């Protein structure tokens, strides 16, 4: 069984071998566009679970200051190396944990990102704690956008055969990847739109909107630009219950 610590260890291998970058070479086109629409260039953003920087680096290139929070040492090193190479060192600030972020810098953040299932890798209690920390670090009402896997479309076998007990109504389970000649387990939580809305409400956050982020898999839409454009167009018209990944925007209590 993969605990959260096991999952982070698996991601360390995922990033160290650069298999993650090969699988997801660029940001999701529609998700990226939604960030640009929500906050103007020059704003400070917090990218939680920033990975190798596939959102943080392009956003910094657009003029944003990005607080990149990532537990993987290998991934943070890749972000720092890319930022230095592209002359973005002053635009991207890396931290291992959300609690490590400088309080004054965190207070400037206008939007937090939890894209591509970062929230789903956390346990129920970890999700609750993360949202409380985001709210506490904000100078005003905190806004968070992100995405989670749709339980109706993904991991049907794992939800039955590799289930993990957790709080909340959304199913938690283990899925695996072959990395560096070994099988690595990743703990994950998938949601229906209803389950996602209910959990945010339970944590005391306002659910501003839930809609589709993608219809096809993240791998397909990020590796092929033509497929990415097509998926973005179709996703805008697709109800969230039919999505591959569910997009959300939530707001903390006033």
C-alpha cells in the first residue's frame, strides 16, 4: 500500500528519470488560458505541487511572479535550472513546503494553483490542512483553481481492487507506473463533480465553479498541440460529469 510518503518518493523517481517531462511536456492549454484570464501579468501566483515547472516557467515567461511549491528535490532543481537558463531567476521562487513560503511573499499571492490532480494525491486530512494553510497565508479572500480526476472516467479497476480507506466520500486507491525498472505506487483520490463540491463545502470553501478541464487524457493533450487545441475547444462545451479531468475554482470564507 502506498502512503502519501510513498507517493512522494515515487514522484521523486518520476522527476529524476525525467519520465514526467516526457509524458507531460507542456501545460494543459485550457487550464493555462484560465489562469491568464483570472489574473493579469505581473501578479504573484502560488503553484502548489509545481512539479518540474510546466506551469510555473511559462507563467513566469508571461510576466507573473510564481511561488513554486514542490516536495520533490529533483523537480525543484529542474525548475531552478530552467529559470536560471531562461533568465527568470527573480520571477520563480521555489519552496519545498507551503509552510516554508515567506509570509510577505505569500500575502501578495492573488491565486493558488492545484492543477492536474495535486489535490487528489493528498489524503482527506492533508487536503483540509492545505486549504487552511492557503487561507491563513492570504492577505484577503483566497482563490484557488485546479483539477482532479473524474471518477466516472478513470481508474475503475483500481477503485475496486486497490482501494484505500480514507475520510470523505470520494474513492481513494493505488495506481502504478513502471519507472526506472521498478513498479511504483501512487495514492490518489478521484471525484465526481458532486463529491468535489461537497468536500469543498465541508471544508468551508465556496465553490465558485466546477467544469471540464479536459475530455482526453492529459498525456494526449499536452504532447500533441493539435489535439490540445481540439480538446480545449470541446472541453468548453462538455459538462463536467463527462470530463477526463474536472476543473474547479474555489474561494475561502470571507
